[in-house]
């Protein structure tokens, strides 16, 4: 691995000591931060308003971004997926999602995932390590270089459970707001339902959008799919979400995965409608994307999806259905994964 330390991940204030021999250290730090986070420079040589000696000194001790691209795939619908690593061979994935009215990106927060959800490809490989704030924001900067338009929205829905890597995720959120210049309101943080961390995030007073993977209103069903429910069942999770709405003024999106014969039943639709009645939220229905899991989960028919949605709409629930993108490059929801090859879990696109 490169022994030099990356500057991505540092705030402008943290960059100032890099110019301690400069009389205008704060000005230089602002210039460096602008090149890194606003202009997407990949090398110090591009930073032409910094003195040549300063650029040489930075290049000797630091590198701009630690991420290297292992693989790059483009879908028929314009979605692009990168497999990247930070010099250690431990790969993780990020996705560029262009829409007519905006460009979004989906980024990872961990190599692998420890949550063990039975429907998710990432969880099948287990957990390797947390990503640093710089590795998280670095994915956005790599994807921005692929897009002719500004990447205006960020979703923390890639590999890993964001709130399981709480400190790094919060630090990266601040970097996006203060250094990259994105509004918190254009950032979505997803979670399987880590109740204490949902309350901690509400206390940060960052008006990000919270997306909660619910997937069943019944504890018995949800616990089979999501081990986290055995510790924080549905009622505890909903209480934390209410606190989040109260403290931030932001609605919560409940992600609901429709799995044939498991979560798509009419009694669960009715129970879900009762559960969220009067709650300022959106229910986002996600028909299951095929993942080769030991439990043989399957996608429901279009008629089943429509029937489930009809129940919610009749009961006055604000409901939508996720636009599915990137299936042909396995970039859709729940499909991001790698292949373990020994302890380092070197991952390749699948």
C-alpha cells in the first residue's frame, strides 16, 4: 500500500496544518479543499494556484484520493457501477444513477456487512471492515468524474449498514455539506433499524432523509429476514422513527421489500397500513431483485405487487414503487456484493 496519507477525508480546517510553513496557510487550505472537493482534482499537479514547492511537498507526503478502480461497468439504462479499493484489495461498490431531472449516486459505508439480512447479496459475504470518511466521500468524487452533470443527490444504500459505521458516516455527512457543498436535504441515510443510532442521528440536527428497511410489520417474519429485529422489534423501531421526525422535521421512508409468499401477503399490507397510519412517512415498495440465497427467495408477480399497493393506497398510505435501474450489471437494490477470497475478501464485480 502507498505509505502516503490521503487528503480526502480532511476538512479545510484539518488541511491548514499541511501548510504550516506557509504564511497564508488558511488560504492555501481553502484552495486545496476546493481542488479536492469542488473541482475533483486527482493529482496535486492539477492545483495550479498552489505554489510549485507546496505541490511538491504535498505529493511527497500525501495522495489526493486513496481509491483505485478495479472494474467499471455501464448498464443499458445508463447506470454505471464501480468496484473500488483503497490499496488493500478489499473491494466495495458504488453506483452512478442518472435521471432526467437529477443525477444521484449510491455509496457504500463498509466492506461487506455484519447485519446478515437473508435477502441481501452483500450480507452473504460477511463483514470485513468499516470505510473511512475519505473512502466514503471518495466514491462520490470518482462517480462525479463520470458524469457531465452535477451529482446532486447521495444515498447511503450501498454495501454495509451506515449506522454500524456511525462516526465515519457522520463525518462524511459533514464533508458533503461543508466541503462538497451538498444540502443535507439531498442526502439519504438508510438503516436496517439500529434504534440507538437512529436517535443519535436525530440529535446531530442534520436534516438528512432517513430510509428504514422495514420489510414486514410482523416481528416473526421480520426477525426471520433481519436478525436486527430480534434486538429492536418493530414497535421499538417505530418509536425511534417518531423521535427522528420530531427532532428533525423530516419524513421517514419505509423501504418495503416484496418477497413472494413471505412479505407480500394481504394481511401484512393491512397491518402495515395500520402501523404507519398518521405517521409522516412514505412507503417505498421494492419487488425483490433476484439474489442467489440459500432460502430460495423469489420475486412476486406484478399482480401481487399491484394488490399490495392497492391495499395501502385505499388505506390512505403515501406509497411509491422504486424505479428499478441497473439490473443487467447487478447494480439494483440488494444486489451489490463481492466474492470472498480468503481473509482479505478481495471482491470483483459479479
